[in-house]
């Protein structure tokens, strides 16, 4: 009831001047009810910090750990402002990845369901025409990846963002990174300077120049953590292993932690696909998600994993930021991230919203320096994940066989891609059958 009582409580408690009475002040009843319906009993720390500032109409730089409810922290003040001054094309939210855009849209629609909020997702890999139609209906909130938004701003007749009141950059440090520089500059030129701006992330750029580009007006920094923190309930480990035995160790760890749900990060699309095939050949229910898959397959893969039809999601950094899948128990960095900040986001796919989780980072003879940088960034030394070398090596023969099949399957996929008229099965679900050829299927150690 705390959300709903916020206004009333603040009046009753005003004498005591508790922090609580002020932070709850101001969120309207209908939005409080929406929060309650989502099972949110009280605001999270970042929401307590950011909501009053947002409701006051100030710009925000919001910095808080992964899974701490930053989406709600920026969505609630926007929805409340929208309620007070209803207007179409009211807010623009920029995100670095397509899947995250869909997720943010779902959150806006869930929080705004009783007030009839309409949002449109404008991302690459999807037919422009259907998006143009969605934009023609003038949604309240546009959630977009920068490149596709530019396409529409330049080519879709009648669409502009000249009246928007709010700009949000979720994963702001990523959006303000060089990769998106041209697009973001173009977008900033065609939206009003007189607007509210929110930047949110679990890691923020310290470069003032980058922030100045966004033309924040006297922003309030709402920072729940002072340094780059990983979540308290996350148990983080590393394994130091020879590069050539990575696959064996992966299979060993998946067997050790059997029954859990995993996200495994790889550095390239090719290795993501290869590792998914390898694991499938050994009988694991694994599915890949990477940038070389078409958008339909990407969303399909994510949905299968979300629905628990697959227990292992193999992904590139396309899945490292923002995705909220509560049932993820373990994150494995099969390839170590080259940018240390990505580590924080990757491991943040587990242990969200107060839950616990595990992460294991593979460190080979080539990765020592990168690993030390990660430990330096998060300010702690990680313990080693205990492994039994003899037991790992028992797996070698079958893993080698599965690797051989995976290479063949990859070659077949490559050939199909060269013949574009044929439908390419990006996730190669049909190759499941091959596991019968790899003796034993899913591997368990003897005596288990
Ligand atoms: N007040 C609340 N009470 C309980 N759960 C909440 C509350 N606010 C948000 N959540 C839930 O917490 C989870 C994480 O929220 P969210 O995705 O916004 O985190 P985040 O801080 O943006 O993380 P990331 O840095 O990974 O993007 C979601 O499942 C969301 O529904
Ligand atoms: Mg987020």
C-alpha cells in the first residue's frame, strides 16, 4: 500500500520529516495502483532518489546497479507529466539494442495501462512500413534505436519529433559512445532544446564533453552507488584454464550447475553460433542470439528462453545491457569482455531485483590483463570456481566429436547464406537430431 498511500502518508508524517514521506510525495494514485499491480510494494532506492526529482521537472543523471528498477524511475515521472498535459509524441526513449526497446515499451504500457498510454517501437530489422503506420497513429511514447529513428525522421512523411517534451537515453553511456555519435547528433538537432532530459545507466561516462552534447539543464545526479558496483547477491567466480580446453570446461560447468538457467556470453556472432551448435550436439537446450540473425529469429530466440523452453541462451553483447529476465540463475563469460564496463552489464543479467545469482568468467592465458582490469573496475578480487581437472578431461573425447559436427553445421549454414533465396535457419533448431550421432547425448559424470 505504500505507493498508494504516498500522498496521504506524506501529509501524516510531515512532522517527523522522514525521508519516506518526501520520496513518496507526488506520485498520482493511478500510477501507484499500476505499480502495485506489477507487484512493486515500494519504490527501489533509485526510484526513491529519482522520482521526486523527476516530478519536480528537473533533468536527471541516474546511476544505479543493474536490476535496480531504473526503467520505472524514468517511466513514472514521464507518465505523470503526460497525465497532467496529455499530448501525442510526448517522449522519446533511445536504447542501444532492439530487444531492450521492446522491453521498455512493455514496461511503459504496463505502468500506463489504465491511462491508455500508447507506445511505438522503432528499431532496425523490422519492416519500415508497419513502423510508419504506427508513427502515423501518433503514439505518446516512441522507443527507438538511433539508426532506425533517423531513417524515419528522414523518410517518413509527416513524422517529426519537434514537440517532444522528454528525451531519455537508457544505457546512456553506450548511447553517447562513438558508435552512435552521428545518429545521436542528428536526433539532437531535430528535437526541441526546451525539454527534459534523463540519462540512466549502471555505468556512466565521466566525460563532461559527452554529457554536454546532450544539453542537460542543471541536472540532478541521482546516484545510488558511488563506484561501479556489482550486485551484493551476485556470487562472482573465475576459472583460469588453457584456451584449448574452454569447450570442455564449459560443458563441465553446465553439468555441475545442471538445473539452472544460463546466459553464456561470447565475443563474436560466429562463436555464439558455434557454441550453441556444440552444446545442442551434446543434448543441451541451447539457443543463440546475435546480430547476424534476422530480427524475427532474434525475438523468437529470446521468447523461447524467456518462456523457459530453452535453458541456455548463447549471446553476444547484444544481450548484455538492460534485458530483464528474472529466472536467469547463472551468467557465464565464455569469452571475456574486452570492455571492462560490459562485464558489469553482462553479470547483471542475473541477481536482479533482490534475487541471488552466480557468474563465472573464463580466463585463459590470453585474458589475464583484461581480467585484472575487470577486478580493478569492480574493486574486488574474485574467487576461483572449483573444478576437477580429471573430470573435465573425461569429457574431452565427446566434446571433440561434438566440435567436429558443429564445424560441419556451421559450414552448411555459411553455404546457405551464400544462396540467399533459401531460408536460412539462423538458430539451426533442425540440427538437434545430430546429437544422436554424438555418443551418449547429454553428458553426465559417472556415478551421478
Ligand atoms: N519498485 C519495485 N519493486 C519491485 N520490483 C521492481 C520495482 N521496480 C522495478 N522492479 C522490477 O525490477 C526488475 C529490474 O528492473 P529494471 O529492468 O528497470 O532494472 P534496471 O535498473 O534498468 O537494470 P539494468 O541496469 O540491467 O538495465 C524488473 O523486473 C522490474 O519489474
Ligand atoms: Mg535498464
